[in-house]
C-alpha cells in the first residue's frame, strides 16, 4: 500500500490543518496509510486550538513528490493554493467546500464537495457514513475549525449541517461551544508585534479571474481602526507583494468579528471591476466599506469573479 499525504491549502487556517488531521485519521481507521501534513505553520488561532486540546501540529512540507506518489487534498482544490509540485503527484481524493477551479486530473478520483461552511463539517458526516467514532480530542479540533470558518455561526456560509455538527462535536469534546468559540476567535485577532507583510500573508488566497492574478487576504479584528492606523505600512507591504509575486490586484479584507462588517483596502489594477462588484467607488483611502460582509468564499470571490468576467 502506497503512503499518501493529506493536506490543506497554503497559509493554512484552522480548517486546513484540522481537516487534514481528521480525514487522515478516518482513512487510517479504514485501513489506509496516510499522514496529515501542512503547507505552512499554524496561525495564532490554530495554535490556540491545538493547545486547548493538547494536539500536535502536522509537520510542514514544501514539496511532496520527493516523499509520495499520491496525495489527498482537503479544504482546497485550486492549483495556485496547493503545494508547489502538485503536478508531479497523483491527486486521489479531494474533500472541499469551495468553488472548483483550475482543477483537473488524468485519472478518476474520489471527490466530495458540499456547499457548507467548513470542510470539517463534511468530514464529520464522513465519520458517520463510515461508522467510525470521532475521538474526543479530534472532536474539539473539528469543532474549532467549524467555529473558525463560520465565525461562530455568524457567517452567511453557515448551514444547518454546520450547526448540527457544532452541537454534536461540542458534546463529544465536552465544551461550551459559544463560550469557547468567542475565546478562540479572539485568539486569532492578536496583531501586536506582527509586521504588515506577515499579516497580509497569514490568511490569503490567490485566484485567477479573467486572466488576472488576484490575491484576497483577510485579517480578523475586534477594531478595524487598529489595523488601518497602520495603512501606510500595509500599502507598502501589498505593493511589494504584488511586485514580487505577480499579483495584479490585492484585496485586503479587514473584518470586525464583533459586528460582522468588513472594510477592504484595494491595491493594484484593474479597479473598475472591483468597484462594479460592490457597486461603490473606492474612497480617498483606497478602501471599500462592506457592511455585513465576512466571507471571502461567498461574499467576495463570487462577486469579483462575475465582475471580472464582465469587464
């Protein structure tokens, strides 16, 4: 039996890391030989989660073809968000809750995609379907992933299935989901001592929109002004990132997790489709005010995609 590596996207968030751990465990219980790895180190929120449940983070890899011939993707499918040498290995399975884009395989594969708020919600269902019990520690981690992706069920991506999974996993883990969830989300808003360059790269994904390389990053906070008082630093960091990585446009979401609003800083070109996507002009600070917007997946990327395709 060939060993397989299971991993989430680059700049991994809590779901990318936890989904890899949870799916790897499930597959191994079913007789496979897999290892969960990560395409980056855990962010502050994920470190908090791992510490709370006494779990060890997966080892970080930069390439996979030097280790295995087959890989399994969780929480992503787009090539530009995956491992650098993905084209040198066979993708044998995908479990994801995002759009499908820039993805094709030579051979048939197992593909599970559902429009829910979190990949760990899908994996919870896979445990049930396989009649495998979810361990207490893993339940706490999966609960944390769903809380993170749904902003404690405030995100418009949240479904009844996510809510049911949160309730079930909280009971297995023995925690109060609301109390713990607020502590978890606050753990991810600490920006003290972090450079603008680090912050714009901590939770960022690249998308190809009508031939343009668009980078969409998100910073969660409890006070938007704490971020934008450093706007000059962020502008410099974004312009450097654009030049170094070939990004045509950088869309930085600064999201207040308390009131579920976002203000976005937009640097690059073209600007017209961005303004069309949200039916407003950039203000003098090159920002957009987006009330009620918290989800990159549902409230930003689809709108940008449609606008870019129509330009």
